């Protein structure tokens, strides 16, 4: 797996991870480490561009959960209470993490895992960045 990191501008600065390869048990820690490093450097909003990814395993889905928690803030919109209420009524999605370019198989795996309830998905990185 390779991760190219770039900066883009929505209504606020956005860090874009353009990922190629597979996100699985051999690579998920690399994704988590890169996300931690970006966050430590000040990144608060992240787009994971998966257009070059052909497979995401359960370990990759675990990495998404880790990144969701990493990017969660102390704001009321990110609180555990807001998340719980949103999950009950189907309205909560992370304001800080977006997915772009996932193929239909990855999108289906995310749906089965319930990630579509937590993370907005866009057809490409430009649309994901523009959503901020």
C-alpha cells in the first residue's frame, strides 16, 4: 500500500490521503500511523481517496474506526451523545472524515460493516473536499 498525502482547500484546510494497493492486515497499521502523524501535525479534516484501492479487509475497516476516534473533537457535534442519537435516527456522520472513490465492492463492504452510517462517501476526492 502507498499513501500520497496532499493538502486541499474546502471551506477549511483538508488533508487528502490518496491510497493505492490494498488495505488489509499487512498494511492497516501504516494507514493508522500516517493518520496519527497527520493529526499530530495539525490535520483535523481528512479525505481518504480510495480510487486506487482494490480491496479493504476487516483490518482496514478497523483502521477507519481508529481514524474516526482520532479525529473526534470535544465539540458538541462530535460528542458521544450526539453520535448515539444520530445513529439511532440515522443522521450522524463524521464531520472530519470522508471517503472518496471507493469501488462498488469496497462500498458494499463498508455498508455491510455499517461504516456508511458513520462516514460520508463521495465518487471522487474533489467532491469530498468540496463537502467541507
